[in-house]
C-alpha cells in the first residue's frame, strides 16, 4: 500500500512538472512577442502578462497562450 502511494505521488509530481514546463515555454514565447511589439524588457513584458491575467481573472499561461496565438 505504501509503495502505491509513493508511486501515485511520483506520477502526480511528474505530471505537474510537465505542465509547468509547457506553461513556462508559452509564457516565455509571449514575453518575446510583447518585448518585440512593446519594445520593453523581459521584466516589463512579464508584468504586462501578469496584469492582464489579474484583470481578466485568468491563468497566466492562458493569457500567454492567447498572446502567442494572436501574432
């Protein structure tokens, strides 16, 4: 029983890490798009994404995906 619990925890952790890596890639792409279009620094681009996320009450990765999709 203990091994099954450890295995389930490891699988969940792996899934969470995979999602985080995919999210980070989309966020970095969106930062690049914003840096080019707004002529800003990476920090300012991330701030822009964060504000947009908070104002729309949506996850940052979803806002970033929209930015990338609407090139």
